[in-house]
């Protein structure tokens, strides 16, 4: 179905992909993994034809294979309604149907004595009908309704402008548009970002029943385990790709076993080399001693005879051992397992401030006739952590933007306490200037840092060397997510509001961020569509709430029980963490 042969790609002197080759067969679901910035999105772009490789070849079998690509950041036309997006998705189907109608009318006119060749019209009609069937045929309408219902978009007003949708709704709309086109090969770049639990479960089920092939980039371990049966891993050091059988868990187990074996082999070889070096050193010392003679007698013949024979034999043995050492260090050398640098996040100690950090008093928000929430009242005190949960489009991001002062509520007010320094990580990384660089971003936030301090600080977030001077717009989305976290740390915030903070972060970075957040002494308010889970973030000391890909007991109970009619509710999860729920 898909054949990649010796694909290489570089940007200037920076190599991204080197000699990448693999084959995707029909009905395969493959995970493409690797740390942020290693070239996963670049590889998808090359396959989708969005940018050319420097070397190598991409071949589809058959050549007319339909490829569907879901990008990390979906770009829609300004002012475009939902109906226009869906119309684009069915354009090929609609055009084929229009051609069939036109050709049918022409054939009817021919039968009534009109001009034209009947056989030519029939051939054109058959070709149009083939295109119509390939695009979904008469079953497409039912399939569209099933896809929209599964992604909870069936009730979305078709005239609503896309720019008014939440991040999760935009992702689901892009995904629906892609699935409606019924591609033979799916290229999914972080498809789970912004999806709530119901949409995530539906997508997992849909992919398991998908008859085509799928190549999936995701940092969601549970999603990869549930949907993939093969894993392709890009090595950030060599820029090459390795193929592993099994899902993500099987891949990590295989890698861990390989690293363990390599450490054992490396340690054994280093021990052998040390022993051989000691033996060679000892023999050369013996040979040097023996050059002084066999005895202390005055027999010059005996002295020279025994000295030359013994020294020559000893030196020859030493040279043989040294040759063995040279062979071990070259042809049989076992490389030391490479160290994978990980992101280090450490929030500054809380400098104190007001006991009451945030007060919401009867806050309500509506857009036109649609009310997102009303009468939201809550007090957040020092040291608390609250999870803001709910389905896509219910107003989580809107409430955070009201608290951050970016939106005015239709009723009520939100007040921050005295001395509170808010750090707001927006869902779509709006706080970053695309024209800036990581170095300039941190230097502006922490003017007291020297150039060396800024570069050392960014190194903790995996920006090393010239990477600190790369423009933000040229960074991967995962690298931008790391920069957002670096910016929050540099600003020394004592109240964090995090809107889908782990989107785009690779799995090791998620784990390190989780650990840092669990140790953050000041209040934090993570917002999530997926609910707390041990599969993603984990609670620490019974206090830190987490958002992952599976529900906690409280979230499951609420989701299965349906909406209870309220617009705002605060409950406690299984770990004693307050959950502010928007319904």
C-alpha cells in the first residue's frame, strides 16, 4: 500500500531523517513514535506530499490510493461555517453525483433522438458511477450521520462559524471531515488532542473496524495500545527509523530489554578490556625485569642466552594481548548505551501571597442565545488543586479566559487575590510570539538572567545549541509546549491555570511535568476533556489531580449517569481532589 525507500530530509545543517525505509500493508494500524522534534510530522508531510524529501522515494500501490491527513493544527478559512467544511469533505461525492445526473439526462435525450454517441455517454456514466461508489455511494449520508454522531457533532449548527468552536470541537470537525472522505490510508498527527472521553472511545472503536491502513502519531500511551499492532520509532540521535512488532507497551518492553542487554554486554567488555590491559602491562614489566639477566653470576654466555629468550617470549605474549584489546575496541566494540536527555521542570518555591487566591461570584457566560454556564461561584484558597472537567464545547476554556481577564462574563465577576501572579497556559499556545525565539522569549520574561543563564535554563527544557535561536513558528508543537512550560517557570507564577497542558508533549516530558506539578506548592487548576487517570497523570500524595486518557471513578459515574440538569457542580474524586464540572 505504502512504500518508503531511503527517505532523507535536512533543514540546513540540521538532519531530521536519514535513510528511512518501511512498508505499510493494507489494514495495518501503525504507531509512529519518538520525542518532540525528531521528525514525525515531517515524515507525515513527506508521505502526504506536502513537502519533498531530499533523497529517497514514496510510492503508493495502487498509484491512485486516497490518502487522508489530519494535521496537528487545523487551519480553517476565516468566517467559514461548519457546513462549508463538511461540503469540502463530500466535494468528490457531490461532483460524481452531479456528473451522473447530467450524463443520465444526456442519454435520455439521445434515446429521444438527440445528438451524441450512446456508447461514449454510457462509458462516461460508468466512470462517474465508479467515482461515486468509491466516494461512498448511496450509503455516504448514513455514514456521515454516524461519524458526526460518534464525534458528538450531530447537533452542531451548520451555520456556526468554525472560529467560534472550542479546540476540541475543531479537532473533531477536522477528524470528521477526514473520515467522511473514506481514505485508503490515514495519516493521523496527534488525533487525540482536545478529544473528550466519549470521542476518544468512539475513535478507538472506529479505527479498530477501519478496513484501510493507518499511520498514527500520538503521545497517548493508552490510545496507541488500544489501536496499533506495530510501532515505528525514530531515533533522535541517528535520525533513523526502527520497526517493532506490537503496540506501544510491547515496544517499550523490547527497548528496555535491548538497553539492559547492551549495558550487560558493554560492562562485560569493559571488564575484559581492563583485565587484558593489566595482563599486558604485567608482562611488559616482567620482560623489562628479565632483560637484567637470568643470574647474578659472572657467566656472560648464560646471562645473555636466558635473558634474550625469556624477554622475547614475554614481549610476544604482551603484543598478542594488546592486539586482542585493539580488536575489541574496533571490530568487536560494544557501544555504551546512549543517554536520552529528558525535560527537567522545577517550579520555584511559593513566595507567599493572599490566602484567598481566586473568587468566582455568580459568573455566567453566553454567546447569543446559547448559555455556556451560569451561576458559577467558587473560592480557591492557597495550596488547593482543582480539576476543571467536562465535554468539548461546554465552556472550560471560556471560564479560564474569563479568570485570565481575556473575556468579560455576561454576569458575575472573577477576582484574583492580592499578590497572586497568574500563569495561564492557553490551549492553542497563544502566549508565544511566532516571530520570537526560545532565547528571546525567556530573556523577555526574566530580564535578570544573563545570556549564559538563559541558555542553561532552556537546556533543562531540551533546547540546546542553536535550537534556542530557532523561530517559534518553526518549532514543532511539542517543542512549543515545552517552551510554554519554560515560560511559566521563568515568570515565577504562584497560581497556574493549565488548559490541556500535556497536549503535544511526548511521553517522557509528560511524566516529568506530572512530577513537577505534583510538587508545585501553590494552587493549580488543570483543565481537561479526558478526566483523571493513572494512565496519564497520577495523583501524588492524594492531592494532585491528573488528566489522562481514562476516567476516574467519579468521572465515570458522572459520564454514565448523564447530565443532571445543573450548569455547575463541585464534587470530590477518588483521591479527594475537587472536580469543578461544567455540564
